[in-house]
C-alpha cells in the first residue's frame, strides 16, 4: 500500500517538501546540540526539563486518545466511527513516534539510550514508559495496517485482529497513566505530587486528541474525495465536550486543594504560573491565554446549537487543542520546577534552537501522519466504499 | 522452499523485537552481584555500614571557613567554574537557613539572628531511601550496599535528568556543555566529566578507599564530623546523641545522612 503515498497532487508534494524543510532545519540545530550539548537550550540546573519533555507529555495524550474512536467502534459497534477509526490509529502512531523522538532529543548522552534496555531498572517509571510506548506503537501499527489491507482487498479483517484491538483499548490509558507517574511520585515536587495527575492527564488527552482528529477530518474532507462523515465528526465533538469539562473540573480541584489548604509550597507554583511570584511572571500571559481559550471552547461546545455548526466546532477544537497544549505542553512541566528545591526562582523560556528542534520533531510526526493518511485516503478513494464491513 | 520477501521482513521484524526484549529479560534474570568486588581492597580502607556527616555550624565563622571546605572538594573533583548560574555545577555550596530548610520553619521572621544570617553548607544527603536511585532508568546512580553511599556512574548515565527532578535537595548538577575548558587546574587523580551527564558529591569514595576522610571533612578542621551511623561507638553517634541536630526535609522520608548541629 505504501506506493499510494508516492502519487499525489501538487499541493501534497508542496506540503511534503515544506515538512522536509522544517525537518532539515531542526536536524541542523540538533547536530549543533549534539556537538555543544544541551546548553543551547533554555533549560538550567533549576529547570532541568523544558520544552522537549513537555511536548513528549502532551503527545502521549494525543497518542492515547486514539482509543476514543477505537473503543466505540469495536466494543459498541458504533458504525459512524468505522470511517475514522483508521485516522485515530494512524494519529496514535505518529504521536508515539514524536514522543520517542522528544525523549531522544532531550537526552544528554543520546548514544547511550540503549542503556535503558541493557540495564533494565523496574523501579524506574521510565522503564515502564519505554515498554508501554513501544507496545502501543506496535499495537496501532499492527491493527491499523492489517485492517486497512483487508479493506483494500475487500475482505473483513482477520478474526485474530480483534484480540489486539482489545489489548490496544486497555493499553491506551496505560501509556498516559505511566507518563503521569513519571511526575506524580516525586517527593518534594509539590506541583506534581497530586493523585489526580493521571486522571487529569487522561481528561486532557481525551479532549485534545479528538479535537485534533476533528481538525484533521475536516482537512481531509476539504482536500480529498474521502468524507469522514458528519455524524462521526459530531460524535467526536461530544467526546471533546465531556472530557474538556472534566479536564477543567480537575484543574479546579487542583486550585481548591492548593488555595483552601493555603500551604505555601502548594500554592506557589500556581501563583507563579497564573499571577507571577516575587516579580517573576514569564508564563503568566500564556497561562491566561490557555484559560481564555478553554472558556471560549466550552461556550462553543456546551451549547448544542453552536456545536452542531461545523465551522464553530472547528474553532472550538482549535481552542481546545491550543489551550491544552499550553497547559500540558508547557506550563505543567515548568511549574513543577518553579520554585526550585530551595524555594528560589529560576525562570525558563525555550531558546530559538530548542524551538526549531522541537518543530523538526513535530514535522517528522506530521510527515509520518501525512504519509499514513495519504495511504488510508487513497485506499478509501480506490475502494470507493461508503459502508465498510470490518 | 522459497520465502517471500514480505514474509522474510515480517520474520526479521519480529525476531528483532524479540531479540531486544530477550536481552532485557536476560539482564533482569542475571544474578545480582554486579558491584565491583574483583579487586583487592586496600587494608587502610575505612570500614563503615552507613557513612554520615554532622556539620557543626557554630564552628563556621568566617567566609574563609566555608571557602576552604568548598575549594577542597571542587578542586580535587575537577568541578568546573562555568560562571553562569543556569549551567552551574556544584557538589557542596552554601544556602541560607531559610532556603536550606524551607519546610522546617517557613517564613519565620522571629528566628534567632545568627541562624537567619548564617550560610549553611549543602551537599548530597546520601539518603538512606534515595528518590534519585528509585527513578534512574539505567542504575547509573545507585546506593552502594556496603556503606550506603549514593554513587554516580558517569559512564552509564544517559543524561535524562530524571534524578534531578527526583532529588528534593537540588543536589545534582548536569553538564550542559563540555566542562573541561572551565576547570582551572585538572586533577589527574580524578576523572573529569563529559557533556550530557549528571554529577554530584560521592562522599569521596575514592578517599575512603585509601583510608582518608572526605576532603570537605578534612579541610573543615574539626567543624565536620564524618563517621559510621551503624557503629554505636563512633564519634558521630556520640555527637548526635549529645547535641541537637536537624536534617533537611525529613518529612519526605528520604532519611538523609547529613546532620546539622544547631544547639550546644
């Protein structure tokens, strides 16, 4: 099926070329980082994780959210999702690849990465993260590819596939739970030391992921002959709505616990992020932008008449995606390090090389996603089927 | 029997995955006993089950008292002076009372003046229950079973900095770039580090092995007491049982091995 990715319109090739250019720029700066060291980033002794690890965290959520289309389709036989299940699975593949790359570019000694396998350490959460992420990549590649191949041949997918589908459904929440465990079990990191971290991660994942899927489905409809279907998009809209509400509710719980208890170590990171602490306030505008986007998205999502308008749903999805990207793909990691272990403040802001490397990784993800989606769409256009029998 | 290219690739792929997993599983099964024991121990080696240091803060009076201790450590361990606080590398340094013990007495303005103004030496606490060891994905940082020292294998460290996030004492530094150009005078007796690895105080394991006390303790002229907590007759046990001492963030359950003698 790969050959279908080699035939495309002018727009398709311009897009591919564009992504390759950004990847090239990212690669040049990565080589610089490889030679000089992580000193070219904005990270420091006090804020020792930054943009890379926060992108990783956010993208694990996007990857996990694939289950939001796989589950209703395979377990509840929700037919409308039959057309977009493959989009969810392929999005998961691209997202997990980006996660792995973001961990890789964050390593000080990347050539030693195999030490994680050569010296397996079951007391480290990182060990489990490696297992769940690679397992999830394998499951989605297997399920997505096999289902699509069968569809192309016009036959139902093999029966054994169902077992892997069920494993992947159970597996999906585990990748984001384990990722939350990287943070929520660290003594002395008050901002992260919260039992609701994993639940909050899942809520934000299951809203930001489907929101991205809505945007992607609309793009596909605009540029190809394949229509993911109005009903499927509306159903995704409902999923985004409920999980966005849950996410905002969970964030509210964090605020209540911190400010009603009034324990300084617990309130400080929140004050730093949303109001500024002792005159340090670099993240305040971003965090408020996140809040405003969240409010706009909720208004558009909660009122059914607005949500049913596809244009407004698209705007709401963009708002959800960026609101949660700021919240989890930036603030959450930095907030854990401010103030530091000595209750002192060192601020963090990514450098240009750091952002370009990150953009390079995102572009690799989008390149993989584009190729996979191109294959999926080509098969659909070729088969021309409206009703897919799995 | 012919094999189709497609099938070959499938088999090759599965074998590769199984191979990587297999190596992992084998290492897990390996008998635990990877600590270096194949060398002949120096008869002068100091013997102890859990090393600790008590710092008598009253004996640190002038800035020179602190500088002497810090320099003793940093010079023999090739700790670079990068000159940029964001990329700073330090094994032992000073912080105020308020910043060293933030949970002890948060924002108490009525505390004795001499405490408020006094710098406190801070270093790796060589915790009995070290979070950094718990989180390290490669065992590059590990607690030595024989004497409780939290060690660092700079050749195994992948530079993921999970230990830096895990340490509640800010004791760990990362080499954000090659440190060698920033080392004033390289001590050939001790390895210098490369970029991309984490480092910290290792309780002068190399000095203990030849019967010497840690460099900071030696340079402190009696203001720091080094000894074995497991030995009830050690000097440090005598000091701890007779004078009032505190430790940093004891509520976290890490059980630090660095004590601060506050009272008489």
